[in-house]
């Protein structure tokens, strides 16, 4: 569990927080194997015996004062008694993880061990769009074959298709058999028959280890409806409008209900992979994609505002059904037509799934992404709870979760991998703040309860019968991290404690929220104004500019935070965020679906990855085996003055190796596989949650536009779309002007 605070020393009171101009909060990556310093948790068992405070329900931790018969809660100060069981447990503290570390991971006892061991089977269902092209289906087949290689033994797999009908495949016999149910065309319609009556669930879900070849054979039979079914359907007297209809909404609802009937008995987690080649345009849940296009010219609507909210609550309501059924939904949209992901995204983000967008099937990384996603460990049925000491409290929470309808600051996450990150901001519970001289420090406790599927080989040391040893088993665990923070006694201490990457994370969440509620223009203004206020507060705190009768009389405005290294990256990060498609204007050619995809991607990234996605890292090499400089600013001057022949740019989703036009022709191009540069690239690709595209460009001989587009410091941020050599420089001048206006 990695936790990063925007401020490693907390503001002492509301005035100090307000006066600093900085966001105050944390990012949490709960299923990360290690903490932010690379330390693993202390592992143990008997999580149910861990004492809890009878007042605030916080868990006992190393910061609590322990006496012979009682302990004092480090969060609220309550004195709690100890049970005889716990007293016996703590008589040998070296065997208790909670006595040794403030970061622990404890096993919880299983309810019915024999039954749980037999019933724990992960379930995966592919729902494939047949209202598509041959190319789309070829790519989907490749992705599903990659998925089958990644799935562990014991997994169950089901294949479903949708168009104007829903198809269920039985792949357990010698020949794959598909049973189709027509989807009603009306907007209120649901399937006239239960899927269980069409095909019993355990006939539909096939064991991967024995049916892999049959599943592959079934995939080979997939054909687009448009090419082979139009004539037969017309022969049955059906309306031609049905052809190519994409009844996605009804299909999803039916599959959730189908799987939900067995939730907890046949499986503990189901994942649906939904492959879409365009917008749902048939039956319940169909979307009107005409809202994207020419009508803005006539209606005078703000496209940046109108295309961000969902057009129907259908998919948000359906996400709640998925959560109830224990189903996580991953959406893979392979399309360049407007698909209205603003409406569809709730299915994935509220169920703990991912949303992927690929503009075409030619150079798509879908198979690699699929394999990568299923190869890494993940937890499911998760509950995330954040508690604080009494002086402060969580404000907003951000991330891909489902908030508990009953309890505050409790989030449900159906599926959580080691990259998934959530964020919270804090506010003071009263006007007093933290004690200036007291011994109590601001304390934070994050509890993460989750389940993992343990393969049979890991159970061999457990005394299970031979019948259950071949089965997967569920393990429920409780991971707890307790942190204490110092307080900053003055504004300089506060500024020196800033983590710029964590600040960027919170800013991104806030501007996404503002964009969704009030439009992109509002999101941009919020970000611009935040930097202006921060710069003004900083100049005021360091007494760099003084005013008399509204005019600046002394000092020089410092807009680069030259006296505070921790704040120095922020102007560049804000500038880069304003240049990012996330916040660029619709008229600059930003596709609304791509904007939604970036919102979903950025709001789940841990801070270092987000930093790369917003402001790419540019490294230079003197040869493929020798690094020259570890970091350059993103402008041409940096390239020219460095004199290096090779540059490597990491923009998170894209990796570019660029040889300058002046590079020695004797340097090998592309870099050889065993060189330092390639080794660095391979390591980056391994550690990434998605598959980045790798591009090699030889300057002077090939089109370098892709690389040059990342040199953002030479582009203006006013939204005009015209590049200007004065991009970042003119931005700083504008901030200076705005700060002077603000300070008058």
C-alpha cells in the first residue's frame, strides 16, 4: 500500500492551509505490494483478533500506547480494554505483526473452509460486438487468445456475442454450439427469457484448462452480422433497420443477471470483457450519437460542456446492477466513430474495471494490454476505509469505486490491481487545527479488506483433502497502514514539504470534476487561477513584493519559485496540463471520447505515472549504451544545447527514440537489443499498467512531427491552436500579470 501526501508536514490550522494555496490530501495505491519507500508489509494471521477502538473503530497499531490491560487509540485518544485472548497474543509481541510494523497484512479466517475452497473459481466472460468489421473481430480474437494464455488454471470462461440478438456459446461439447435470443428493439425492452433457461450457467462457463482449444475454435466461427446475416433476416420478414444494430445495453443487463444468480456460490469474482466497435444504437440503452457533430453550429451549445456528461442514466443504473452481482466490467472500444464513452464509462469505473480506447485495429495494443491486465495479481470484493485523528477529516474522495450507501469514507472496489490509485483531500474538523505543542501528531489509518484467489500449489502446505487441493481457494485479508505526520510551524516549512507529483494528482481529479460539472473552460480557469493564487501567496509569504496604495513599490516578482525547490516543477506541470487533450478545447480537434478515455486513465494512475503522462520525461544519450542527461525540458533549445545525438521520450502511453539529424551515421539505428537504452525501455514497458507504443524516428530522414508535438513548451496554451515559440515563456508572463492584478 503506497501512500503519498501532497504535504509531508500538515498545515497547523485552517488559516495556514488557506494561506498556502496548496491542496491538502493523499493518494493511496492500496494493493501495491510495497509502500512508497519500497518496504513490504508485515504479514500475519488472525486478523479478526486485531483490537479495535470502541469509539472510532480504528485498529490497534504501533502508535497506540499499550499498557498491561488496556491501550489508547492513536487516532481519537480513547482508552480501550484488552480481552484475555489479546493479552495472551501480546505476551510475545515479536510474533505479532501489528506490534512490529505500522504496515500490516493479516489473514482473516474463512467462513466455511471446505466449501469455500471448492467454490472459488474466477469467472471471465467475453461479450463480443458482431455489428462490426472483420478487422475488429480478428483483433478481438487475438486479444482473447492472449487472455486464454494469461488465465490461471481453475478459471471459467464464457463466450457471448451481441448485435440485434444475444448469442451464448456452449464450448464444452465436440463442436461449439451457439444459442441466440433476439433483443427487443424498443427502448424499454428486456430479454423475454432468462438466460439460465436458454443455457444453464455451468454449461456456458467452460473450464479453461480443458476447453482452451474448443474456445479457440469457437472464436474462429465469429463473423460480422452485416456480411452474413442480412439476407436470412430479411427473408424472415424482419425490418432491415435491425441489421448491424448494436444491442449492448440489453446484452449487458442480461449477462449481469445471469452471472449474479450464482454470485458467491459458483464464483467470487466475475469479469466481463466488453468489446465494442461503435455506439450502442439498438434496444434499451441505445445512445443518440447525433449530439456530436454539426448541431453545435446551429444550437450555439458549448461542445466542451455538452459532450462530457452522460446523456442517459441507463449505464450508471446498470453499473449498480453489476456491483450487486459482483461483476467487474472492462470496456475495450476499438473505433474512431463517436461512441459516447461519457455515458458508457460508468460500467467500468464504478465496477473497478478499465476503459480502453483504440482508434483503429491496425496498430492496436489490445492483445498485449489484455495479457498484461490478466497476468498481474489483483484483489476483489474490496472495502477501502480511511480514518483520521479527530482534528481533521476526509473531504472529497476520488477514484474508480462504488461509494458505500450507508457509511461515509467507505468505498467498495470490485476489482483492484496493484496500480489502481485513489485520492482523498482533507479539511479541518474545526477552526482550532492541530496543537502547536502537544504530543499528538496528525494520524491517518487506511484499512483495505480484500479477497485473493490462491492457486492450489500455494495451498499444498495447508492440510486440505486431496479433493480440494486441485481447486482454487479464496483468502480474505486485511491490510492496514497507519501514518503519522508532523505539522508545519510556518509557511516556509509547509512549502518545503510539498510533493509536486501528489499535488498534480489532486489537481487532475479536481479539474476533471470541474470539467464534468461545468465544462472544459471552467476546468482550465480553475487550474490557471489556482497557480495565480499559489504564486501570489508564495511571493507574499517570502515578502518578495510589497504594495503601497495599490502599486508595487519594492521587490521583484518570483514566478518560478526560485527560493523553494519543491514548488519549482508546478508551473511547468500546470502549463503541460493546460496543453493536454484532457483540457484542450473541442475546436482544437480533441475527440470527446478520447477526452473521456484520458479522464478514466488519469484518474486511476499513481502520481509518478501521471507525471509522465502530463509532462513527459526526456532523456538524452551520447550512444545507445551511455546516458548523457537524465532530464531535459520539452523544447528545441534543450535538444540543440545538449549536443546529444539520441533522445528518449517517455510520455507514458507512447515511448519515442529520436536520433537527431546531426547524429553520427555510424551510430546503430534502431538501437541494438542488448544496449542500455533498450534495457531501460524494456524495464519501463514491464512496469507499466498499459502497453506503451514504441516509435523510432531518424531526424532529417523521417517525419518527426510525432516527437515534436511533445515539445510542448513551444506551444501556446490560449486554445488558439497556433504554435508559438513563446509558449511557456508567454505563459509565465501571463501568470505574472495575473498575479499582480490579484495582489492589488
